[in-house]
C-alpha cells in the first residue's frame, strides 16, 4: 500500500462525523434525470464483471473519461483499502461506497469522505434496488473505543508511516505518538505495526492468534 500523498485532505476530513444512525434512501435512478453510474474498482476483472451486471439490470454506466453533468460514483473497495484513496480523490462528489472490510475504524474513515451510503456485504441486486430507491441503505456508525487521535494514528501506521513521520505530521513529540500507539494497541489487542495494518485493512485472517476486542464482530467465516 503506497503512502497517502495528499495528507492535507486526510487531516481535513478526519474526525468530522457526528455520532448516531444514518439512513440513506437512494432513489437516484427514479429521478427525472437519473445520474449515470461511474464505476471505480482497483481490480480490472471485477470491474468488468460489475459493469456487465449493472448493464444487464438496466443501470447506465460510463467511463471516467466521458464528460457528464450528472454522475454518481460507485466505488468498490477492491482490493481492500482501495476505496479509501478513491473516496478522498472524489471529495465533494456524489458517491456510494461498497466495502466488505469489517474493521470499524476503517469504515468510519470511509464515512468521513461523506458518501451518500456505505454498503456492506451486498449483492449486485441489492445495489441496484438501493439505487432505485426500492431498498433502503441504512448505515449505523460503527463503534470504536479509539479517540480521534488514536484512529488517525492507526490509519497512518497502516499506511506505513513511522512514529517520527506521524509526529512531524501532527506537530507533536515522537514520545507523544509512542504513547498513543501503546494505548491503541491495548484497546485493539494488537502487538505490532504489521498486525495494525492487517487489522485496519481487513486482512484479519493474517492475524494469527489474535483475540478481537469486545467492540469487534468477526466475519462469519472467521467465527465459525
């Protein structure tokens, strides 16, 4: 995972969420002038399959190079972590994000880019129904015991920033960052920076011997 180059954008959006449930009905394709879907995905094969599925369901799609006045960005989080970068690049534009990453802190970070909806564990049919307003996309903000500073530090660790780099970015002493890292490790039951990266980007199958903290719900394939 390459480092985030536009750190200013990351800091600008971080921590601006309000707590509480969000309900996002998306009757976008029922509008008088429905938007055309611009699909974003970091895996070419999956993107081609999704475009064909959407077209088969009668949903108009377009490439990013075509100029349009009415465009809705549909971002698939594949590979895991890709949607975070793309959402920041599309800051201020209409977008819907689909991510199967179970990490609550990562999902909160996705929500801070202010998508119309963040969809989790949905099929193509579900996506089409939500876009047509025939199914409601209900989003409850994930709970995390981490403070805003701890969440930002977790994200930067996952993006391969050192403690010194994080300290320079935040304008604090390196020891302050070390204290924050120690606290977030304790809250998430993590021991190393590699574990923190696997946790944040949803690669939980690589966390050998990891016991999840109480606020984390394991995916079905890991809990069975």
